[in-house]
C-alpha cells in the first residue's frame, strides 16, 4: 500500500534526508516522540509550518550540509 504525502510532508522529508545520518535519526526520534504525544489525533502541519518556515528550514539545512562538506562545523 502506498501513502500519498502532502507537499509540506514531502518538503519535510527532503530536509531530513539532507541531514547527516545521526542528526536525521535525532529528528526522526523527536518526530516519533511527538507522534506518541498526539496519539490518534491528526496533526495539521499547515497550522504550524508556513511556506516561509519550510523555505527557511530548507536553506538552513542546505547551508549546514555545505559547511560540513567543506569541512567546517
């Protein structure tokens, strides 16, 4: 069975995939902890993440990735 993701969900997954593996695991653990808190209720990401928020998160992730690729921290 395949799952259809919203554009916001796809953007979030893209950002997490750009993170170093250890950082990505931390984000996924954090997301699981939040999901456990929410229980069966649906989280409306659009209420929490604007397009500007997603762009900023993506840019920050890309900048960090580029710094790590250059050997900086």
